[in-house]
């Protein structure tokens, strides 16, 4: 928990991290109120090897009933992000236009060496 503020400090050289990926890592964000969400950005910074091996993204209004909005390997998104912006590595996850208060990220893959890292986290508004 002590590393959670690193995801919102504006510095892609600091990070929230897990130990090597065991497939049971999870982080939940509370946006404070239900609001429209168009996507998420997980900035990886220089920690590009720490992509989630199998990332499940879910949203909820009440933290009891969850809707899956994305699932897949993070390496492909991080590879694309490195090409677009190698300094910040913004791994973007499009979830359409969905209202939610809570966002749950679950890392379900296994990697005995590499961590799961999020240097910065941002919520994108839906496109207008």
C-alpha cells in the first residue's frame, strides 16, 4: 500500500509494483462517484519489462457487481506504447463509453522474474 501514491505523483520514474507475477495481483481504484470512462492509461515509464502478462479490467458502481471491459496480455500494448512515447510508455486500454465508480485491475498471468508495474495511472473521458 505504501507504493500506491506513486501511481499519481506525476513521475514516471517512481512506480507501484508487485513482486514477480503470480497471477493473483490486484488493484482497485475508487473514482469517488460514478462517471463516464472512455479508457485507462497505465504509464510504464522505463519499466517496460514489467507489463502484466494477463490483465483483466473490470468496472463497477457498487464494488459488488463487476463488468469485464478488457482482458488480454499487456506486452502488446506496452510494445505499441514504447513506439509512441518511449519516455512515458502510455499503455492505453480503450473501454468505450461506460459509467463506473470503481475500476479493478487483476493481473492473472505468471512470470517468475518480472514484476507488474504501474508508474502512473490515468482515466480517460469518453470521446465526444
